[in-house]
C-alpha cells in the first residue's frame, strides 16, 4: 500500500476506536467554540504535517540522520515552550534533555549509521527537523486543552481531523489500488498500527502530557532507539556494542533526571 493510503486507512480505523473509548468512559464534553481553532491547529499544523514531513524526510536522508534528528523532539518542545511561555523548563529537565541527546548520539555512533548532509540528505534532514517542531507543537498545545477535556477526547479529535485530511489526499491512491490483491498481512498491519500506534499510542502520549507536562513527556520519545537496538540484537542478530550500551544508560539517566524535576512521576 502507498504510504498516504496506508496512513489514511489506519487513521480511519483509529478514529472510531478513539471515539468508542471516549463514550465508553463517559468523558465526552461538547467542544466549546473558543477551542475549535486550537483543536484544528494541533491536528493540522501539528499531527498531520508531522507525519507528512517525517515520512518524506526519512525517504530522502540517511538512517543516521533520521535517528539523530528524530530525537530532537525534546529540544523542539523546549523551544516552543520558551517562545510561547507555556511551560517553564527546569534545570533538571534541561539536563535530562541534554543527556538523552548525548545517549542517542552514542547509539548512532555505535551502530555505524551514516550521518551526512550532502546532496539530497540536506532536504531530508530539514524535513525531519520540521517534523519534530510540528510534533512539538502538537505536544505543547494539547496541554491547555487538557484543562477542560479528557485525553481521550483530545486524542479522538486529533485523530479524526487527521483521518479526514489524509483520506482527502489519499483519494487518487484509493481509486488506483486493486483492493482484492491487498495481502492479509497488509490489513493486519493497518489494524495493528491503527489501533495500537495511532489510537492507544497517542492516547498515552496526550495523557502523559497532562500528567507530567510536555517537556518531560517528550523525553520518552528518545527511549525508542534503545528498544530498537535491543530488538535488533535479540530478534535480528544485529551488533550490540559498548557504545550502544552506554548510550542507553545515558538516555535512561536523562529520563530519570527529568522525572525528579518536581519530585513526582
């Protein structure tokens, strides 16, 4: 399946599941007129554009670039918070961000992945950088909405708006696909990604923003390379050296350091 069509399908699946959760928990609240703009902005300028930029960037740059730039989300969140003065950045959280970035750099160095800005790699890197600021915007500006609405409902709005947008741009792909030839594995991938990654994953992300703030939540984005390396070692027999081990330890220390910023989880 083409990426746009694949993403549209998993979002179209995630949206009704997200709304089922909203109504099952009894947490639905009508959207106030003054909040419509905020919901549209975090959905469009944040979540929707993030996905477009991220995939386009990955296709146009090296794996090393993608790994490093993909972990700049905490920096993007810190910058956005600073500019709009939404959430203060404590010294502990700043130290955690610096440590997590150093840890990711160690993991990339230990993996031997190419890091380069030559040729088309520069465009891909810029797209990836833009994607991190888009996701940072979504992360930071979902927080004020959580003062009035549940994380279930904020997630449902974001997924629904993004599903409609992706369905619109995926229409040519939908018309060109031979649906009878789509293998069962592709449908299983759509189902898993739609329910787990899009619905459950975003629900937990928004819930985390409401509980511990956008800055500390964004740090957990940088734990993913650790699990990627560990999974590659256990399942695919990939190398796992001292640099990756050190990088993972530094990342987890950074998360722990930020976690203690206010003395609560």
